[in-house]
């Protein structure tokens, strides 16, 4: 049996993940809409043999755009341009089940999978930003449980569409004049609460059968959804104990759904500040924290916990007594993560916003390359992670430092690949290619 290997994704955020990254002297904010900037980053990640690059997305403009480069570009289009200049690295894009239609989204991701030769992944989100609703003609944002109910049906529909062509449906025989076996192309005839879709899909199955299913929610609904559907899970944890609990819970839930837990990759976020000494790394982190704009930070915090602290003393204690944990916000995983930090560390407001500035609740670590590698190895071998979303505090230097100094240590320890062993994202993650649900012996589903 081959040794278990670490998975690494490059999570690309405009300018970098620290909220003040665009202000740093080594940043390149003028390039955040230059596709060659992202193509170069993906090529560097591919040279380092990363599993994938990942683009987040949201269908609404952040209400704190005045203070940070936090606009969004449509990620499938962006990744198609990246596919043209890379050959192996996976391409993961976020797309919402709340503000898309299954048939159109199926076409977009299948096209990316065909164009890239089987490297597409879909980060499935239900969208948490309430301001998105008015961009789509809705009077209000659907509540949490309704969004997840719709997401489950969305996944059912889109999976049926991608499966509606059996793998051997294309005959392509000029002599006989037969291009496709119509008996192996299936209308899905879906009628549900949220969608009515006849099908079949209008192109053959993509190289991976379907894109890799990725999910990023850690609420109870999110965990159940991920354990049933996801093949990779992006998650945020501040402690090893929390990460272990999440990892064990997801794997146990997957077993309960009769899934192989080894076919799910749990990938926490890690935002590393890297220096030749620990002190140097911490000074680098302080450089970025010194550039924080409180107006931006407090808006971010309000979005996470639901209270406006703009009139409070930044160096005073966080007003824990004002937090309402009984409302709908209380089920959100990022809300609970912030409250756990407050309860565990009793920070001032300034200390809390600095904790969150580097990764919005993902783990931020300032240290030497060896210390970063030690953290990765401890979590990977300690039942907390199958790999990591690497979230450079700034670009491109934050990623270059990781690729040049941390990756070689991981390789020397036998944790990370020297070369790609396959061509698709499923190959990189060690995931099987799914059969069409309409293929023998399950054709009765049709």
C-alpha cells in the first residue's frame, strides 16, 4: 500500500489573504485584475507540484470595498484562462447553489473540465451574504435551512445531468455513420421542490466523470452536507483539538452514509508568515498588522458576530456579553470560531481583529520554514487534516517563500510528492472516477 500523501492547494485571494496585504510595500495591487498575474501564480504552484489552485467567489460586492481589494472576478472564466497555460494543476472554483441554475452551472464546470483535461473542482456554497439577494431580484436572502435544502436538490440535479451520458455513449464511427448511442443518453426528468429539469445534458461526460465536489461549510448542516456529497472539504480551525474533532466527525458521518472516508480530503486553511527566525517571522506579521485599517476590520467583525463595535475602545476587552448565540447567526461555523477565540483567550478588540486579519478565522502562523512544516506534519499525522489550503498573507512573495522553503522540507520528510503521478485533480487527491448512475447495473434509475 502506498504511503499517504499530503494535499496542498494554493488559495488565491486578490493581493493576498491578510486584509491589509494590498498596502504592503511588496504587494502588487495594480495587478489584481491582470490575468497574467494569476497565470504566473498558477504556473509557480504547478512547478511546486501543488494539487490545485482555488478561487473563492461571492455574487455581491463587499460593503467595505473602500478599504481593501476585495472585489470578485468570475472564477470559472478566470480558471479557463489559467487552464490554457498549465497542464497538471487542479482548478477549483466557487459557485453558489442559491444564485445559480443547475443546467447552466453544469455546462460551465463541464466545459472547464473538458478544456483542462480533467482538472476542475467545484467549491459548493450556499452564499451567506444577505446583500446578494437583491442582485437576483429576491426581496430577501433565503434562511440557512432553506439554502441547504435547495443545495441538496441542486446537487441531485447537477449530478444526474453530468451522469446522463454514460461513459461509452459516444461511438464516433464514421464508417457506420453512428456518432452516439442514444440509448445511453438519458433524460433525467427531475421534478422537485426547487427545480424542474428534463435533461439530458448536451455534451458527453467530462474527463473526470464530473468535477471534484468541494464544500466549505462547518456548521451542523454543512457537516452533514459535506459528509454526504463532498470529496474535499475546506475548513477553518484555530486549535489542533478542534481540527481533530471536525476530522473525526466528518469521517464518521461519511461511514454512516456508506461512503469510504478515505475518499474525502479534509483541508484546513493555513496562512503562514515565514522568516529565517521566529522573531523575524513575527516582525513580518506585525508589519502587516500595522497596516490594518480599523474601519475595515470592524466591518469584518460585525459581519461575523453581528455587533457594531465602531464606538468601542480598541484596546478595551471584547464585549462578550453583547453576543447573541441563540439567533440564526449562532449556527454559522465562522461565528462559533470567533466566539471560541474570545472565550478561550479573552482578547481586546484590537487583538481579536489582528487575529482575524490574516485569514478571517483560518489559522495564521508566524515561524521558520521548519516550524511551518512541523505544524503541517503534526496536523497531518495527528488525525486533523489530509492536507491544507495554503493562504499566503500577500502575493506573490508569501507563496514564493512557502514554495521555496517549506515544500522542500515536506519532501525530505516524505510527506509531499516530488512529481505528479496523474493528470486529473481526482488523481492528485487519490479519488476514484465515479461511474454514471445510469450505467449498468443501475440503469433502472433512469
